[in-house]
C-alpha cells in the first residue's frame, strides 16, 4: 500500500515538474511578447506617429496604450514566473484568469480591426489626400512616407498633377523629389515627370495591396497569439490542480 502511494506521489511530483517547465517556457514567450509590444509603442511614439498622423482617424493616445499594454504584460509575465516557481495555487489561478482576460481583449481587438478595416482604409485615403492638398506648408510626413515606401501620390503619381503645390510649378506636371528612384532628380523636384525616374505606385495603393495580399497571414498570426494565451491559462490551472494533489498526497 505504501509502495503504491509512494509511486503515485512520485508520478504527481514528476507531472508538477514537467508542467512547471512548460509554464516557464510559456512565461518567457509571453514576457518577450510584452517587450515587443512595449518596443512597438515606443517606436510609434518616437517615429512612426509621423506616418500614422496622415490618417484622419489616428488617435494620439494609441502609442501610450501600446506602451501601457506592453509594460503590463512584462509585469504579469514576471509575476507568472514567480508564482510558477513557488507553485502557489491561488496565484496560479489568478494568473490563469488574467491570461483568459488577455485572450478576450486580443480577440475583441482583432475582431474590431477586421470589421473596421474599411473605415481604417478610408481614413488613410482621406489623410493622404489632405496631405497632398496641404503639401509645401511645412508638413514633411508625405515626403518621408514616399521615401520610405518608394511610392508617389495616393493612388498614383498623377495625383500630384491636380494639387495646389503643382500649380506653383506652372502646370509642369511635377512631382516632389521624394518620388525619385534614381539620382537624376535627387536635388530637385521632377518637372515633366518621367516614369523611368520616379516611383509610380501610389502610397495608398501600396499599403492596401500589401495588407490585402497578407491579410490571411496577419489574421492567422494575430489569432494564433490570442489562442496562445489560452494554452498558458490551461497550463496554469493544471499546475495548480497538480500542486494541490501533491500536497494532499503528502499529507495523507
């Protein structure tokens, strides 16, 4: 009888050790995810906001939300490592509950992004059109976007031909030098635009085409990350249950 009980105790202890290892691996990945979101928020606040502000529906608090979420995940991931190492049943259940809440929030955010995809695209389109109309008034975001994405205009380079800025060039069918793809026009605006010297694809077209061609991959990665939290919650709850069982067997 004692031999059977000892064998059962050893089996439970081995299971607890295995689950702790798996949960520690999950915690590390979860922690790295938080660091990535935190870095994205900081990058958005420091540099990326210049492009995001081109959209008419850009929210200035978005970078701070990313920073806060990333920092929270880092803190909770660290908390998860501590309660996993200590094997505290109550804290493990709390950790599992938090991961379920994270899953629900991420799933909701993903669904909202999918349903508002058209609105986001429209906001970006309107923002680019406004940037074209206001070009030359000290706003450098359009130049930086065209340089970084190797694009020109909104839907096409010809969008520049009907802008107030182009009128200052006396109707010479000009585009800004940020549209250039060769050294021919590096130091001047392009008049009588030659398609061999400039990028002809519009920035809106380039971004939307990229999103549409990679939508399945983006959605798959997003939902994969969301359901990954459920795996962590399941591991935390299973570990808590095993720890309880181990304590009961030791007392019996």
